[in-house]
């Protein structure tokens, strides 16, 4: 059975231990601690002695690895060593697919190092990104080959950690919330259920026991958060996937979803085919120039904003209410340019 990515990383740590002239003949415990420290740091997961035993066996015997490492045990020094003096598995490279997968995972972790909730794991992230040698070191001037979308956070990132704790412990929270529309603040006491990220913004989904419905709050508008000792019972019927089943983005409505039918150019159809807006999306070609795209979703700000962003490449066919709404917004925007 092919080794998983963590096993491949452990093999390289073991190889470092066995080729380290400053600490020859490492014991099984020495190797175990080195693997644990390199992969997870001092506060991470634990690696068992039996795992190291299996790793040593695999490095010696596993044909799919192809190492056939000459690992032996020296009774006098109570430790392991390579019987071949200059042997190292570094001469046997991971295949390109393995290397790319590990590099991508490391890059994904690295982008979260400055987020407050992940800061406690920064040491472990550093070790995975910088200290686990999975390929030759990159040059000083080498350009990165993966770049993630980033945005400046407009909220106290400590909120993420506090809210995660409140959700897990099922504790009622209280905070002041400033609305975009009015700019006025209001105090809420709610039961936190879910944190959701959408387009570099974080949102809290919470049940309001006073109003008896579930609300969405943008974290950048939350202040003066306090977590009480009052516990609540998480609703048994709350399921995030069901809750957002007909949503595009973050908005959820109590209304029924509507069938949206839009005529789009085939160029836009190709983009939507490669990255669907919603799981309900269906695209039907009309001719060499146009296609019809359909969704079964709530009519929300996110939906109307997306359709408007397509400009002259899209025309709403159904429902008439959405068609009229967009026509009014386009006429109002056009009027702004006549000033």
C-alpha cells in the first residue's frame, strides 16, 4: 500500500537522524521525538513507538518505496545506523505529484500563520513549512509559484477564537452590532452556531432566542463581545449545508427558492461551466452565441450583484420580479452618469 504524505515526511526525518554525525546511533525514542517535533511541534499530535517501528521496517523492506535502506541496530551503542556509510534516501526523490501535494499543503497552512486563532499553531506551521526537508531549498530570489487571495482584516481577529470557544461550549454570547445601513448599534444576546467565511469576510450565524430566528452577523461590525456562563442547546435541526442549500454567498431567507433563468453569452457560459455559481446550476446551449443558465436559489443581494457584474453579457428571462428589479437598478445607474 502506498505510503501517505505524513509517512513520507517521517522517513525524511528518520533519514536526517541516521545521517547526523553530531548524534550518531539515535535510539528509537530519539527518532520518535525528532519526528514528533519536526511534524507537529511541542503542542501537536503524538507519534507512537510502534509507528516508528513500522517506518523503519518500511524503509528497509517496502518495495513500493524502493529505498531498501540498510538500517541496522548497534547493540553496543543502543541505536540505529546505516550500514552503508554514505547512504541517504535523499538520493531517492519523491515523485513530482507527491512534492507538489506537500508544497501546496504547506503553502495553504502558511497563509493562516497571522490569523489569531491559528497563532497558537504557528510553531508547528513553521516546522512543516521551513524545517521538514521535502525537496532542495529554494533560492533566495525564487518567485513563489502559488499565491492565495488575501484581504486586510477589518475586525479583531481575536473574535474568531472567542466565538469558536463559545460555539464549541454552547455558551450564550452578547455583543454590540453596528448595521451598515443605519450606522447605529444594537445589543444582541444570541446562541452562536457557525462561523462562515465568504470572499475574505467572516460571518457569525446565530440563533436569536428573543426573535426566534437565525441571523447572520459580519464580524467586522461586532464589538464588546462577552461570553456568558449560560449554556444553550444546539438546535437538532440546524445543519449548515441545509441552511445554505439555496443561498449564494452568506444570505439565507425563510422564503422559497426561485427558478432563475438568464440568457448569457457563450463566453460567460464557459466561465460558469468551469466554476459554477451554485450546485443547482444548469447550462443549456441555445446557438453559437448564447446559452441559458438556470439556478434554483434565493433572490438575494449576492445574486443580483453577480448578474449585474455580467453587464451586457446577461439578460434575465425569469422571474419577472427579478428582471424588473435589475432594470430599475440599471436605469438608476445610467441616470447617475447623465449628471
